[in-house]
C-alpha cells in the first residue's frame, strides 16, 4: 500500500501540514504540471495517509477513508504583475518582521520566524510601498533545502508559493485567519541555495469568504521560477 506522511516540522496551522508543502508533495505524487491540489481537510502531522490513484487523480485518505487532499492536472492561465526590485522586496520583508501585524513569532514552516534558518523556509512577505493588494519578500533558500541535483527541491518551491497569497489580503490591514482550499501551480525553472528570490503575492478577487490570490517566484535574473493561483477560505464568524 502506498502511503505519504507529513512530518511535524512542515506544519501550517497547529497540528496540520502547511498547505503549500502538502500541495508540493501531492504534485510530486501526480508527476505532472500544472497541478491542481484541493485540500478537503487539514493533513494531520506525523500520520501516514493512504495514497490512491484513480482516473488521472491522486488522492490522500485517512484511516477512516475520508478524503484529505486530491491532485490532478489542470490548466493555469495567469500573468503575474511586474515584481518589485530585490531592494523593494527586502524592505517588504523588513516590514513583515517589524510590523505588529506579522506572523514573525509563529511556527508556520513557510512564514514563521521561530524556526532557524535551514529548518523553516523563512519566507516573510510584507507590504510593498505604493502597491496595495500586493505582498513580497526577498528569500534566500538555505542549502538544507537542496535536492540531489543541488537545486532547491520542488516541494519547497511549492511551499514558498503558499503564504504570500494570504498576506496579499492582510498587509494593508489587521491579520485575518484563513485556510488554503485549493492551489494550482507549476514550476518553471531551477532555484539554487542562497539565490536571491523575489516571492510575490497579489489579490485577484474576493467573493465573500473566498479569497483568490496569485503567487510567483522570480529568480536572481528576474526570470519566472514558479507560478500559482490559490483559493483561500476565511472562517465563519463566531456567534456572539
């Protein structure tokens, strides 16, 4: 029986796998791109899930047979906005770390600064001056995230495409909880350790509790390295 397990360090919300990392693992199991990954439930940490393949899709199911995540091929028609300069992206990261609205003390594998370099990705997407509805970061992936070919492994690039989309909706206001529901992405090239990568997130649309965002990775030469479109869901209001 084929199984997959998400280790505790790759967390997003407490007790659950980071959505981008889960998507990257599911895309690798699918073996095709662009890949559309739908997160039906939170992926529990340190628990092996059963992998099923049916009709061109890859599914992850828990011990009760509940569908947790699903990946399939899908079209991705998305044009990113022009990225900020590396200096502007570095200033946005600095804003993230200094802002009272940041997650800088959190333990999200992607955006939590509580993890040391080489353990967490430390992708800190913050406000870009003069560009509302957009978040950016300057990210230098640690050598620990390299694969056998020396480039940053695909699941970490998928991870880096995650949190920036949610921050595109919150850098101009107070933080807001939301969960990744679906992400459709592709990788367009290599990223090497310590390469200065501009991570970009931008608002696409808002439909009630549904927030649509785009994210992109740009290499040191300004070339596109990864692209994704994501659906984020905000929680229902708590009755008073």
